[in-house]
C-alpha cells in the first residue's frame, strides 16, 4: 500500500489525518435536489471524438443520488486497465472492496458508492495488464490533498454565491485589443508570508484576496496573472509541472476559497488570468504518466512523449480524449471559476517536434519537417471553441519564436490566440538596459527593432518571473551604475515600456524595485518600501499605470503604425529616443522623450508634428519618484522649425537618466 499522505500538513499548517480530513465537518450529501450523475452512450461518443466540452461534469468524483441514497459517483478513463478499484478513507483504503465497472468501448470505468460525501479522500487503484498495481490520483479531481499527500478529495463545487454577473457580461462584449491591459503577474505563496509562524507561511485564497485586491486597486493594474494554481507536487516547479489539472492547489485552501478570490477581484474591477500548462506534465507516480499501465495521456514513443531537458511528459495531442481533457479543462476554469483568460506556457515547445532535443531524440512529421501538426490542430480547436463561445476570454501564447500568425481571428490559418508575449522585445530590452551607457550607442537599434515587426501580432510586453531568477538578477540589479543610477535607469526603462506599442505585464516586486532575485520560498522584500528609492519607484509605476489607463492613445491602436510614430529613432550618439502615441481621434496625443545616458543634454531639439502647446504629464526625475529633483518646463510650444522628418520642434534640457511625457 503506497503512502497516501494521510499524515501530511493541511494548508493551515496544522497536522491532519485522512480520517480527520473526511470528518472535519459532516459530509455534504447530495440531498433531495441532487441529480443522479451517469455517463450515457452519447457522453462516451463525444469524449471519444474529443468534443465533450463539459466532460469534467461526468469524469472524476461527483456527489450524486441513486435509488434514494446519497453518495458519490466515480468515473475514470483507463482503457487499457485490467480492473480498477476505488480506494479511500471511506473504505480504509481496502484494495478489493469497491471494484468499478467498465462501460462501452472508449474505456471509462464507473461506480456509485453510497454514503461517500464531501471531504472523503480517494484514489484509483489501476490493475495494469502486466500485473502492476498503480495508485493514481483522479485526473479530473476538483480538490487534492495538501502536499506531500497525493490523494484526491471529494468536494462540492456548487453553491458559491457569485457576485460578478455584470463583470462577466461586460467581459464577453469587450475587444481587449482596444482596451488597456496591464497585468500583474503574481505567485500566491511568495507574494507575502503569513505571520502566524507556520513552516510554509501560506495565506489562503481568501486572505490573499484581501491583500492583493487593495494593492491592485492602488496601483491601477487591470488584470492579475496567477502562477501555479493547478495542483502540483513540487513547490520549486512554480506550478509548471502539474498533476491535478482540475484542482486549484490545496496549498492555499479549498476550491470555494479560490472562487472567493476570483469573485473579490472581479468586484474590484480586476480580471483574472491563469498560467495554463498543456505543453507537458509531471512524471510523479500518482499523476498522468502511464496512467493505466500504458501511455494514454502522453505519446508512447519517448521521442514524441518526453522533454529530455525538463524531465516531463508531453501530451499526445493526436488522441481525441487527450485533446478533450485539455480543452474541457480551459472551459472548466472559465465556467466553474469565472477566470478571464489563460496564458499558455511554452507554446514553442508544443509547435516544434525538435524543441530542446538533439538529433535522434525527435521524429519528423509526415512531411519530413519539425512542425507538430497535432499541436497546431489542437490550438485551432482550443481557440475556436473557447474564443468562439466566449469572445472576451483571453488566450495568450508564450511563444518565443517567429512562428507566423500566432494571434489571429479564429477559423483561419493562424493559431487563433488573442495575444502573444513579445519575447523578442523583452530580450532586446533587458540586454540593452544591462549595458554600461558607454556601449549603448552601439546597440541603439535594439530598442527600436520591435516596432519593425509590431504589426505582425497582437503583443503583450512581458517582464515576467523568468527574467528575475536563475542568476539573471532582479530588474533593478540588471541596471548599470550606483544604486541611484540603477533606479533612475529603470524608471526610464519602464517609461519606454509603457509608451511602446503592446499591452503590459510586470512580475510582482518589479514595480517597487525588488533587489533580490525572486524565490518561491520567501516573500517579496516589502521592507524596501521604507527606502526613498523603492517608495519612489512604486509611486512612479503607479503613475505610469494611471497614465496608461487614462490616455486611450496608449492602448487603442497597439498593432499598427497608426498608433505609434518615431520622432527621432536615430540619435545613437546621445542614446535619446523620442516618439508619439496617438489614437484614431487625434486628441490627447502623448510625446515621449527618453535619455538613457548619465549625461545632461542642454537645449536638446526634439522633432514634433505640430506647432502647438505641449503640456507636461510626467517627469521621471522628480524627487517624489526618488529622482534628483531636476525640473523641466511644464509647458512647451512647438516652433515651426523643421527637425528630422517633422515640420516643427521643441527644445528642452534633458537631464541624466530621465524620461518626460508631454500631452498635445
């Protein structure tokens, strides 16, 4: 009998046993209003075709009522199993007392167990054809035991009092390409640690909601992207090696606690995006790997079914039941938990058969090249179903290559995503900003290059967790110079980011100048806000976010030259950039001027399109932002003196490492 984790720690930090976990409160029964759960021939047919989009209501463990008795209906897909049993706290983990029955040809096993209620721990005991006994967590479980335990837990997802009808109705009518999207990427377990002295120090979802809502409202973010929500065994994977795709991790509480978090964010006007990981899954024994003794979720050929660098399994996207598992999972988070989008991790690893592999470790497709045709079709299917049904739902691709048409209308040749992370912009930005200013003039066009391909996709500019780990340094520590220079550099860099075409994403801590690299094991260094530099950085980013949301020219036209125009992209000797953002109205345009050197440039002439008044909106060098306190004119008038390619110009002093924004 394997260890079920029945003596593991609950998310409160207290010890529990399997018996205590199931008896903590009176088990919830089906009650007179409960419907019988069963799997029809139509259910089996649709699942076998890969088109049963609410299969999560059938497979798994569901409170049910049969023949006047309350209990739980169990169902699992295990087509190659010799026999399957349900074992759990309800039967003392007896391996022979509750055999399941195989129904139909698709390979689903079912059993109704009277008396089993909410809070009951269970697993599926799979008898493989080769004689092995496999103790598996439920792939469709909605709740899981707190790690290191690995049992699934019967739960009831019904009955939460949602208060976000208006939010959801508005979301599905929204064209996010024409709206501000400023995302705060967060990891719940390390955002802030609980002062209660427990080993992990986790806030639960409800406590986290109380803290994150206030912060996001203060800072003016539009969305939060949550890392690592699906159940995963290893904290250090950050949630990217999943075992429970249908279970919000029990590290932070119950599924209804997670509903509370989403509901609270929606009430505050903040959208919720989840990191979603269809590229690969964990190899832990209780997980999806060789689930029924054979490879039913992963491809049986290791050249197609394994990531050698990551030590994970690759989903078999050519199998209808696997596609169904994943597409229904995206819909599950949307329908059951009301999330507003998914950021699909590691899309490039899915699109290319040879991703991260050497010669001999991969198999070409039928045309002899490296494109994964099954993964391409999976993305077409995913986006057509999800975006076709919920047009305001965001599907976002983290795709790091030049694969064409990642973002596109659904039904065409493109993959159909709403947005794509602009990894090229991120790389160029970070590499440029790390340079000593004396070398920046030789790399000047790294900062202008992204605009040459900006029209090809609908982009998000990401400065994510991946940029502040593994000895890459925090954002502020990437900057050259003394500490005051580092913060000044970063303020100018963030101004460039918020002025540039594309939606925005910052990882937690970056907005106040976190100095240490991020670790999932500790909280952010909030104490730094007692320092003038960090408090000033936080205030500056807050003003950038406020400006971003206030001025439609910064978000209405993000994917064409109609919304962006260089005033001077070529002043490499001074490392100064100037550009204009505008929208279709031609009103409330913004002029950005950025000095990326420690030099003061007096009487600097900037090309401008019109001879009119230019009113100061933002000056990164103000004392309240941690700057040197240098002032710039509150108002300038464009003179009819041609400069560059523009008919007019303004003149001002550009102070060291400074950015100014003017409205006209």
